[in-house]
C-alpha cells in the first residue's frame, strides 16, 4: 500500500499527542521549526542542482512535512488547518492566473486566449500589488517593498528589493551602467581599506555585494544559484588540491602558496579538458 496525505496528517497528529506522542515533536514551536524548514528547502534545491532525482522525491516529502507541521501547530491553537492552507493557495493561484481561469472556475474548459510571457509577468505583478494594498491597514504608508521577507537569504532578498523598485523605474537602463557602479563600489572599498576603517570597510563591502547582485539581475542570473555554483566549483578544485597532495604524501600545511596556486591551475585545466571533450 501507499500512504496518502491523510495518513501524513494523522501521523503528525500522533507525534504531537500530549500523552503518547514524541517528546521532541511535542515541545516544538513555529520558531524552532523554521531552521529545519530552510534546511529542507535547500536540500530540495541541492538535489535538483545535482540532478539527483533518485532522492528528490524524499527531499520533497521532507519539505512537505514542514508545511504539515506548521498546520498542526495552527490547528492546535484554533488558527487554521491544513485544508485551509490548500484552499488558500488554490484560490490565490486561480486569482493570479486570469489568463488561464478567466471565469474563476478551477474546472472550467481551458478556452482563454494565451498571453505572452511578458504580459503574464506584468499581470502577475499587478495582481500582487492589488493584494498588498488589500492587506495594508494604512494604504497611505504602503511601500513597494512590503512583504519582501526579511528571512530570505541576503542575495535573494537584495534581488527582490531591486526588482520591486524597478517596477516604478528606479533602476539602471541596462547592464553596462551597473558594471560601472560595481567598479565605483570597489573603489570605495579600496578607499575604506586605505583609511583602515573597519566599519566603513564592512559598509562598503555590503554596497559592493548589493551592486554585484544588481549586475546579476540585469544579466538574468539568479545570484543565489550563481554563488552556490561558485561554492561548488571552489570545493571541487580545493578537493583536487588535497587529493593531489595526498598522492605525493605532502602535508598541505607545508606547501607554499605558489605550489597550491599551481595545483589550482591544474584543477582548472583538467575541468576545461573534460568540458571540451564533453
């Protein structure tokens, strides 16, 4: 037999049973579960990026369990239940896709004329703006930057803040001026370094990173994914250095920077050769 969503909800309820449940699960709160939710989301992303589809099903199950967990906590407090979560997202997606569900009926025949991807994006942002206005208790204080989650990874949040501001024209017209801005921010880092001002250095490095995210956005590159790729590349090449030194019985601590740099170059050359052969 295969277990169903109802079985998972029942399992969650049993885990939280005050008398017979799991002691660890019983003591959890919304806040204590958040780190696990973020970790599971990254494990889903990692499996996809590595093409590990054999394990993707399990990772998605782990992520789904996080939603079930929050819903159980809310049910115990009389706030909402899992069915409400499903109803909420379904209604939202119907509302945000009028080009597919023109009548608002989920099961109506699909006979709406197709829009271009750009038209869909414009309509999506318009609907989201209307939803933000409806949520606001003080529309006169409403900001375009409302509801950009502060808990997002900093690179992703920077990109979202920039994208939101660009909706009203607060943006560079193309990527080339952003390149100049990156250079300006780097010069300001150098100035702060020359002054040996640690506070200014931290501030200017932040500006440099923000500008780099802006460049990535203009080049249609997701900065979070790009940095994850760079991290993986660094790890792969550094492991090559470690293995090469093990093969020659050289402790890495005894090697000069020149030796390590030469091995780094060899790692890069081998990657290029593999890439060209592929």
